[in-house]
């Protein structure tokens, strides 16, 4: 074989080169095969339940796991206390469950070093009671410069006692300014692309999601030094302003019923109460302003393309949240379309 190679003709050499280039080209094509990002959903209700419409959405989008809020942690009389603990109602759950724990930021103004053990024990107890196998846990805390060191220490301590993958939520400003906000010591983070703008400002157009706001945070931001998943909104709500201040947040608002009540339409999303009345189980005073905010198809697709053009990459898209109240607002193919753009 060695002598054959030594006397290989020029023509044979060219053919070999062509085949080599072809093989490289085919290999390159295989590497560039486009794969859709994995789709998942948050479940954020205290009583775990999935109706037929929600199950259909999960099935259509080949969802294998759910990010389920297990409980919140708040302060009561100076003690860390779990509230709104989930009740699985003995449901059989055909999905991998990732517990989500919301921790109030103020807790880390004075860190209780035993908090990690308490959370680990409660999550383990809930999992055992409901025959759940846990492989990952997600912490949601909007840490600040005054709490970052205590929060990060909590995360380190939790990883030492837990066999699970630990992930943490990441806000847009924390993505853009890691040198100022710090980088959480976790296995991965999920970028929260909702609740972007000032909810307290009456003049804000849409506090849930805005492509212009997203652009300002991601367009020139370097690659974040943690593996990232992405969270996008799939909900709407009503914000009630009284004397120019935010008074109420109305979830699950029935927007189709607004014309049947004494509102004056100020814009396509803003209404003023003309008298005192109840609407959507909420009491309105005369002069109150109701602003409806959506995460509709157009802005979601805009944001998906913006994120695609950014330097960040995402393996998974998690939509907040699975709820039949909101699902009719979205076309069946939208979640797949977004995931296809993102990856």
C-alpha cells in the first residue's frame, strides 16, 4: 500500500482530493442540521392540575418536563417560612418535574445559614410523598448588590448538600452587567424575558414584554459565562391604577367582557372607569385606569428573532405559564415556531 501511494497518479490524487472534500462537506452539513430548541412550561398554580386543553398543548409540543412552583419563601417575625406549598392532589404526573422555589430578596439581607437544609428537606418530602424523581431544582430570586453575597453563599451551600442540578433565574440587567451584579454559582441559568419594563409607571406601554427593551439589553452583550435556557411569557393581565399609582394586578382578566362595563376606552389597551362597580371580581372606583397587557404572537416572534441575533444561545425555551385561560390566544404552532427560531 505504501508503494502504491508513492506512485499515485496525478489524476488519482485529484479524485482522492475531490472525495475528501466531498466527505468534509457532508460532515459539515451533518453538523449544521438545524434542531429545534426543547420546549417546556412553567406550572405556577398552588393546586397541581392539567385540564384537557393544557395536556393537548404539552403533547403537541412534545413536552417532557414541567417547571413546577413548589412554594415561596418569605419572612414572618424574622423567620424564613414556606408559603403557598403546592398540593399535587395525588395526581399521576407523566412528566419530569423540576421544582421552582421563589425566595424573597429581603431574606438575604440577613442570611439564615440553615435555609438551604430546610428547603432541601421540604422539597425532598414533597417529592417522596408524590413519587417524584428530582434531577434539577430552580431558584428564583431577584438579588441586588446588597444581597448578592448572601444569596450566592446560599446557592453554594445548597449544592454541597444536594445531588441535583441547580439553576437560577437571571434578569436582563443581570445578563448585561455581570461585573456589577455578579454571576450566580450554579450549573445553569434561565434568562427571564418578561416583566421587562416599569409596571408602576402608568405611561408604560407594556411592562410584560417589549422588543425595544430587549434589544437594549442583548444586542451587544457578550456571551454569558453560564449555560442558558430561556423563559418567555405566555399570559396577559390587567393593571389597575388609582390616582396614577398601581393599585391592583388582575390575573386571568376577561378582556372580552370589557365593553359590557362602564369603561371609556382611552387607547387600544387602556380604559377609564366611569363609575364605581365590580368587574372580574375586582372593585373599580370612578377614575381608575385599567391597562391590559399581552404577550402576543407578533412581539414574541420579534423577541425570538432578536435573541437569535444576539450572542447568547439557548437549549430550551420555557413558557410562563401553562394555563387554559391564556392558551386560546396562541396558535397551536406558535410555541414550536419560537423554539425553531431560538435554537
